[in-house]
C-alpha cells in the first residue's frame, strides 16, 4: 500500500485545517462504502475486480486470438472520454517505453486510438497507417451517435468493408445491451458485441470490456491486473485507515 508522509505541509497547513479535511475525506469514504450518496446507481465499478467473470476474459482473448489468426497487426480503438482513456493509460503504462523503436516481429497487435477528436489531419494520418497494415477495429459507444467516434468509425468501417471480405469479423462493438444506433447496426451487420454496464460510468470503465478488450488485444495479462485490483478492493472494503496512520 502506498503511504504519504504529509509532515512537510505543517508549515503552511494548520492542524485544524488538516483535521477538518481528514474528517471530510473519511465521511466521503463512508458514504461511498455505504453506497447511499448521490449517484449511488453508478457504483458498479467498485466490485468489478472481484466480480468480473472468467468468461468475459475468455471472450476477449477469443477476439484477440481470432484476429491473430487473420494476421491483424493494427487495432483501431474508437471512443471518446472514458471510453478510451482508461485503456490508453493502462496500455501506455504497461508498455516498454521504446517498444515502437525496438526491432523484431511484434507478438501482439499495435493498438491505436481514434474518435476522440475531429482533427481531419489526425484522421488522414491514421488512414495512412491503416493502409499499410492488417487492420481490425473496436468501436465503443453507448449510443453510437456521439459525433467524434461516429465520424471516425464511419471512415474506418468503410475502409475495412472495401478491403476485407470478412469485414464483419474485424469489427467489435462495445455498446448498450439492448438499444442505440450502434447496437442496431451491430445486429444488422453481425458484429460481435460486448456490453457497457449500465451501473458503471465511462470514466470508471477500464475494468469492463471498454478497457479490458483493448488491453488484452495489446497483449497484457488482464487476469493479473484484476487480481491486483481485487486485492485493493478487499483492503478498502475493510474500512478507511485509522486517523493516526499515514495516508
């Protein structure tokens, strides 16, 4: 567990201010633990580490392995905000700093991101890369109508459909379980789909398919990551640290 020594703050933070901040923080922790505060219907993320089924990991690995069998070496992940930031953060944190500069054949597909801006330059340069690679796509959107990812997906989808006979096998959608434009399109086109849980907000979705599929496709061990997160979930479920401990 990470501990922080705040002794250096004593010269400009009064004890009364510090103690009041601690009181507020612990009260907020208790509200979160009790799940009785505002927005308590979006707390599904709290239990994702311990409740993520093995079948979900296996399904994500099946996508990865299926694309490997097709020779896919580039996966475009399309999403905005929490629908891509968690996966991007995890992949960058786990990757070798100079992975792109190292020689040799890569064991796993490279994951790149789109749909988080409307830059025509970025999209044009993305398609320059796509044109040189064996490509698949993960599109993430609850509704399917958010402008930035919708534009990027339209462009990438059109390219994949023109180039590959197995286009529908190269696109995976992570979306609502029952409704929305992307869900409707996925049903029509026969895309494999994963569900964005209703009780998990986008910024907390890295341990749902939103983050797990890109992380697994990039070649990282999601089981080990979940095991570490589950350990932290257990520690936090036991209550806040005593006030006399460093925190």
